[in-house]
C-alpha cells in the first residue's frame, strides 16, 4: 500500500520513538541516549540505548536499558537494566572496546538513580532502604498490611567499588528520603536533596544535606527555603546550585513559580540569587568551568543557557522557536548535547550543534498537520495563548468542527511541535484528516508565562478555566473557521477535569471526553496521594472551605448537564483516583445524559502497553466522529 500523501495511522503515531536520557562523554566524542519504542507483538514498550560516535558519524544500537552515563575517562558506559531475580533495574557497566558486561548492583527493589565516582573506581547510587526485620516477621505471622503514613521505605544513598562490588549505605540510620544528589569532583563530598518520607505531601519540606564520605559526617544546610529540582556542585565543591521556593505558612499560595535559582556558599553559609529579575522557573543542569547550564520554559519554547560567574546568561542551542527539553554539557563546558524539536517536528538529538538523528524522516512523504500559536483575551481581559492545529491546505473561509484539547498539569503547557511528542491518548493527526481543527489552550495556571499567570487560577479552578477555553472557542467562531454547533472538548488529568467542568457547566459542547479527570474536588481530596496539590490551588481544606470545593467541582452542575461524555480512567491512578470517574458517570446516567465509562485495568495515569494507548485513541476518534461528524 502506497502511504504517501496520507496521515499517520494511530499505530504509526504511537510507534514514533521517544528519545530521552542524553549523556555525552567528557571527551565530546560520543553521545548515549535512550529510544523508547512500541513492541506491538509483545504489547509493550522497550527502552534501547543508542550510541553516537563522532568519528564514525553514525548512531548504533547498543543494548536494552535506561539512564546511560559515561565514565569519567569516556571509555565505559554504565546504565540501568533488568536482571533476573529482582523486581527493579540494576547498574551494569560495559567497556566500549568489548571487554564484557559487569553487573554492579543486586538490589532487591532495584536502583533509582546513580552517578559515577569522579575517580571512575566506583558508583554512588540511590535505592530503597531494605525492608525491616520487624515487618518481615509481621508478614509471616499475620499477612500483609500497612499503617498509612507511618511505614515508609525511604530512598537511601549507597556506594559500591567496581572491583570489590560490596555496596555500603552512606545514609544508614538516617530518617529521610533522598530525591536528587551530586558528587564533588574529588569524590569526597555528596550534596543531596531529601524529604522526611516518600509521601508526596513531604515535598514541601525538602532540605539540603552535605555528606563528607571519608568520615561519614553529615551536615544539614540550614535555610528558610524549600528545595526542589536538581542540585549541582561547583567544580571546586565550594558552592552548590539548586532551585528554591519560599517557605512560609501559605507556601502553596505562592505556587512553584516563586521558585528561583539559588547558590549556597559552603564556606560562608551565604546564599545568593543570581537571576532575581528572571520570571521563569529555572532548572540547573550542571556547573562547568564556563558557568552553570540552565534550562527554562519561555511560553511555548524551552531554552537552555550558560550562566557565567559575572551573572551573564548566554543562550545556547539557537534562538529560534523550539523546545529543548533535555541537555548535557561536559565539565569543561566545551561540548554540548541536547534534544530539540522545531515547530511541527518531533525531537532530534544534537551534538555540538550538529543533528545526529533523523527521527523526522518518519514523517517525510506523509501528510502532517500545521500547528501555530494564536492568542485571545479571556472574559476578564487576561491574554491566553494556544496552539491551533489545522491541515496544511486549510480552507480558511469554511467552518470546521472544532475539538478543544486541554493539557494536564495545570503546571504544564501545549507546544507547537508534532502532536505525538507528549500525547499518547488523542489522535490529533487523525482528527485533522477527518476534517476537524484542534485548539490547545494554555489556560491560566499553565507554565512558561510567568508568576502572575501561573497564580491566576488560585481559587479560580473550573470557572476561570472554562472562561479561558470558551473565549478561545468564541475567537475561532468569530474568525469564521469554527462551527459553533460542532465543538467538542477532551483532555486527561487536569485536562480531564476541565473537560468535565465544561461538559456539566455549559451546553456549548456537543461532546466531551474526560480522561483521568477530577469530578468532585472533595472526593479527590480524600482519595488522592497528593491532597496538598489541591490546597495549593484552593487555599484550604474542604472542611474549612466547602464552598470553594463545590464551586470548582463538575458534579455540582450535574443537574444541568447535557453533553454526551466519554469517561476514560486508569484503575490504579493514584493522583486522580477512580471514584472520580464513577461519580461523574453515575451522575450523568441519573440525569439521562448519554455517557460511557471505560476503566483500564491495572493502569495508572498512563499505560506500559501500546495496545491500551491505541484503544484510548480509537475510542476518542469514534466518539467525536459519532457526535460531531456522523
């Protein structure tokens, strides 16, 4: 079958590889990265490490695994991969010259993350603490049970030498949960971020610790800030760079964007904030001889830059519209690798500004949609941006059925890159082929638009979101390209919540698809693994302020609901638990509204089976064709 001049099928969309875990050797001669691909025969996703060698000018498959890290001498590659007898991934090391593979760890629950000792003689890693003997005996006597909020298996820091392969715990007996860490260039110091437990509620209590390995001395870096993201040592190990947020009684009211880049001087205990006037959340990647490599979101672009000692921020990776979602730089600051997507393209890997992959070759000869940034004013005058997706041969004098695709988060955004990049649930390209146009609004609360915009949805969930969405719909109707009688809305997680709100609060939508969405904020508050997320946005608990919870809940408006609604939900979704789906489904059924509920067994937020994602896409395609086209 000749597929030229046709759109990618759902299976083809889900087969586009996802690239991640970039790491460049310190000599700048090799780049390792991971390609995640769908194995349709086994109905699973597979992670494969690929190596680019500059002298050969080509990429070569290496092995199955994730998290590849080059050794300090650039001659060996360490990575995580499955092993027999354990439930998690273990650390393996291979020499590039083919001297064989060495399994370094044998942790029962697997390794979470790791870094090379700068000497190359060993590896630091984070793994869950061993299960206590008390709990083992209890299981033998009574069976399995746990006390909620009291029995955590924190992630601990370990070190293992490659010759002896006898790991020892560096944080033995310490009652904290390690999130991120970095190792000094002399290998003697480790700085790490830790919270009191694995409970996501403790993320607001993140602290910095400094460990001196030769003596085991542990020092907490006192401060009044909440730390998060990554942490980086300076080359001399005298300073530490990280992201911090204000720690105060109403911390969640400030939200994440009040975070800022901070540098802690270990010799003087002084802190400086080198980017005080920078209204973007910044992630430090690595401290090099030429400065600190940073990454940040700028509206619908992601940027990287090098912050020098004098406070100057130099852009890297080009200044054009693009998304650079991942980057790595060598310690001398001379070699840089990153993953970048231009508008209407999928991600490619670049090494020292040279494109070394050809993932967009999968799109050549096929029809693809066109994505552009548009803007409009919401009801209160706030400017909202969004991504409008149309066919390249768009008939601008014709009214089209419109689908509003709402991103999750809300601290996230939609981007004008190929629709497969962050989307395994909605077949945008197939919708375009069937005659739809698609609008993805970056509603208030979306990231990349600065502090005030991010906080504009505080105590304004639901109605504020609806106004941002419907004003975008009206803008396209007024332009004469959208048919106001054929408008649908869809989204997952926070996007599912907004879709549910739109479907019950308004009669403007002819069909809706609610994926993993919140239907009742009280129901979600008492079932979710992260109730602090809710307090962040509404400012209080449902017991102290029931009115704001009711106002923001789609089920509050169920008696006026009339929109046919497809509900899709993962059975094991911990963030937005399944009772949300049943509450919306039962309410719509009782009101006589056409609705279907699909529960995906064993699935959380997303699935590890491409077949499930194909089913989700096919269900959405047929649902909107039924109500907006057929």
